[in-house]
């Protein structure tokens, strides 16, 4: 996060940043952004250290459109059962041209909090950029030495690419980092187009859910 901030954010005019999944263990993100002059809001499902906003619904933010200049998360996406919904909400509350930074593991043992659903590679970050209306400015995965050694025997070009697209050589979790810029209004994204398409097939049920 610190390196991503220095490379992609430090030159921007400071604004407001929302950290999704901020409770307790990721307090250092607050320090990185506040030291850079930003106003930091931590958001999570329960009150606790480093939490300013508590969600009642994990996939619905009670926040106005375009409130934030940046949205971030660290080791949250792997625990998010329906992260594609969260990406749309993060897009909605982010201003056009705003930046997102996400860190998620590509490997490692199960660590439920309260569930552990996913692992992330670089192509996953590109896929969610396409879904949520973002341009992916940078994404890297800390591939293990074991993975690279395997491909040195099977596919040297791939081994070279894996070596080039990692930041650290000793990362147990094999973190994948994605840096995004919002380039499409949320209403016009691929994600929202599909949601409208599905809703149109069952308008009566959609009306009932909206009323609830």
C-alpha cells in the first residue's frame, strides 16, 4: 500500500479515502494516507478500532454517490462472498477519475474471517476493472520461487514474466496488488448492464425486493 501510494497517489491533490474492511489490523493504512494529507474513513461490518463507518448490509453502502476521491482495501476481497457487488458500490461512491488500491492474497492457507472464499491473480484485477468501470493502471502478484522454478523447466518465457511481475520474493501470501482509476459512470458499467438485464427478466420480483 505504501509503495502504491507513493507511485500512484502522492502527486494527486489530497482528498477523502474510504478503506473497506478497516477494522483493527489494518490501521497502518490510515497512517499512510493521513500522512499524505488525506482524510481517512475506515469502514467495516462491526464497530472497532479504526472503524468510522459501520455497514448494516455488506454490499450496500449508505453513502452518497461520488463522495470519495479514493477507495482502498487490504486483505478484504478474499473474505467477501460477493466481491463483484462490492466493486460496484466502491465505483458508485468514488468520484470520476478517482483511484482505487486493493491488496489480496494469491495463495496461503484458509483463514476464515468469518469466511475465506477467494484468491486473486493479476487477471482477476483486470476482470474487475472491466466489470466495475475502471482502468487498471498496475497489478502485480508476488509469485513464489517454487512457481518460477517450475516454469523455468516448462516455459522459460512464462518464468521470466512471473519474475518481472512481482514486487517481493518472500511474501508468504503471494499478495496481488491492483491500482485502478475510475473511467466510467457506475450506471454505465458492464456490471450494472448485466444487473439491469437480469432484473428485467423478473420485473415483478424486482419490485417486491425494492419495496422491502
